[in-house]
C-alpha cells in the first residue's frame, strides 16, 4: 500500500530527492496504524534509517513487500473458507432426480421414485407409484468419510434413508445404515456442470433397466464397467444420466474457483 501510495503521487522513483522524506512520512503513518506494539517497535528503526541512510530505501521497500504477504494470504484463506462454506450449504439443498427415457417412441424426463427398497423411474408409458426422490448430500458415517446421499422415503410417518448401490445386482437402492454395509455408499456428488448426480467421480454409468415384474417397471442401476449391459437385452437397457432437479428459483452454480 505504501509503495502504491508513493507511485500515485509520483515519488516511487528512489532517485527522486524527495523520495526518502516521503517514504519516511508514509512509514510513520503505516507504523502508527499497526495494532501490534511489538511490530511497531521492531520496525521503527527502519524509519530512522531512511532519514539518515537513503540507501536503506530499497531495503524498506523489500520489507514492505514481505509485510504485505500475510495480508494477501489471509485474504486468500478467507475467500477459500467462504467458498467451502458455500459448497457445504449447496450440498444441503434438496433436489429431485430426473432422467430422459424413451418408451414406445415417447421420450420424456421421467422422475426418480423410491419404492420396494429401490429407485425406479416414473414415466407416463410406464408409471410407478412411489415416493418422489427428495434428497441431499450428507457425509456417510464411515472410516472413508465418503460424501453420502440421503432422501426422504416417507412423509407419514417422516422417514429418510441412505441411497446406495447394491454390490451384487448393481441396483440403486435405499435403506437404513445397516442395509448399506458392504455395498457402494459413495462418494456421491455432482458433475462439473452441476446438472447431474455423480458417483465415484463420474456422472456416467447409470442405466434404466426394465424389470421382469408384472408392471415392467424401469429401475435405476449403476453399471460403470458395462458388464450389466452385456447380460441384458438391448430393449431392456437404456444408458441414462441422473439429472438434479432443483427447486424452482434455486441455482446451484454459485461456487467458483
């Protein structure tokens, strides 16, 4: 700040005969504004050096540059802390899930619903009466400290459950913590554009698979290596992305590097 001040009044040139006096004056104001008494005493001799030894001016400028570093670092840390707080708040925002799915030639954004311990897609050509997914991100209580995903599963009585992937069938399921043991619990998050749900760092790998039940419901699976696709008839397997359906008026994209 002092160097910038001297430059603004045309006295930043060390060869200027008035430079030393101006620097001494600026140092006096700077030290007077310091809140740390030890800091003022430690650097007050630098002000006297400028008066009696003009060649000390460059040393003073170097000192000022170093002294400014904590302020810059402090500002950067404050900004980083604010970004982390913003991100933490964003993780708590509730959202629904949607997926573009074509059935019998009719493409629409089907909604994710929870029923019978699994996530299904409610499509007009293949309706599923389940509880609409209404979830948010929450740290999973485990050694890995994965970011987990939870959702309300009932309103009456109020209940919520963890969203996880069955390690054997690859089905996206929900349940209590005991139900998640030995299955894929995360880390869940969002894709770089924040429009899709991601699992283990990617929004790819999700699929809608038509079940063999009476209603031919479409269930959500996670098939990152494509092994399930190889075992399933083409007309019963559709790659999908799980869209984050935020409440009207909420914009998730407000944390930036």
